[in-house]
């Protein structure tokens, strides 16, 4: 459990509006089944059962809002779960999630819908770091050699000792994340994650070690690996 806090003062925003085109097929990847359960249900379930989470907002594809609501109804008996229409970009979906929050929590946590192997322990570590530092994410050190390539030719080798591959969850003080989104929107800036928006404000983002198993299901190979777990 998150250290020193017994209240449910964290809202989890789950951006789940992606079309999943790299997997092919008509079903968005977050609704595909791993074993008996759809990916979205597995992912949201981790947060619904976590003692620090007081509410959840899921940003789903506009055409699948009813489907997401039906799927998540059993979990909504535990805590409030709101489903909203996501945007064209992930950043838009998270912003709509922020706008849909019924009350202002202390911490807002953002987690990819297609990372169903998150653990309660990792949620704890990220949330605790955000409480201390205002902004935190989990990541793993890059172990492969990284090359900078232009027009199909190697231009240079990147020093990897300071490179980390970023995962979710990412967590922030609510006011800080709102300011980061408002500033990005005003500037017309589009980032690939929430930490990027916070970095633009000059606020340091704490990095904690993620998990190898906390994979993002993006391709058919990822889906196959996840189903074999």
C-alpha cells in the first residue's frame, strides 16, 4: 500500500481510445481477450482493487463507450468508474479524463489500457514518488545498442548509459498535471506522454524502476507473448 496514506486520494486515468491498427482486425486491441478476460478489464481491475485509488476515468473510443461501460460495470461496484469519449491523440484522451474527474484528487495516475500486467507494488512505488516529488514515472534501463540512423545509414551510436525506456503508470500532483496540459494546449504542443508535458514546465520527474513484465500490447507478437503468460 502507498506509504503513510490510507485514503483513496488517487484518480487513475486510463487512455483506451486507440484503434489498435497495428494488430489488424476490427476490434480495438483493448477489447481483445488474453484468456477469459478482455485486456481493458484486466488493466482497470488492478486499479479498482488498489486501496489508494478512489476513482477511475476511462477514455474509450467514441463508438465503443457503451461496450466499455458494460464491460467495466462489475468493477464499478467497488468505486466510481467514468467512461468518456477519448480524443484523436492520447494527449486529448488524458485531457478529457482530467475534465471528467468528479472531484480534485491529490494525485492523478495515468496508465496505458494495454499494459495489463501492472502490479499493486509498482503502483505503490510510482504514487509514493509522485507524493514526494510531484511527478514520477517507471522505466527500465535501455540494454540494446542504440544507433542514430538517417536515410537507412548509421550516423552515430548513442551513449545508452543514461537512456531509459519509459513505461506507465505515470503519476503527478493533480494541479501540476492540469497546468502541464493547459500549457501544452495553449502552445499547440503534442507530447507522447504526460511526463513530456510536465518536463516543459521545468519540473523534475522522478524515475523509478519498472518491470520487465509490464509490457505494452501493441503488435500481434506482443499479444501472443501476453497470451502465453
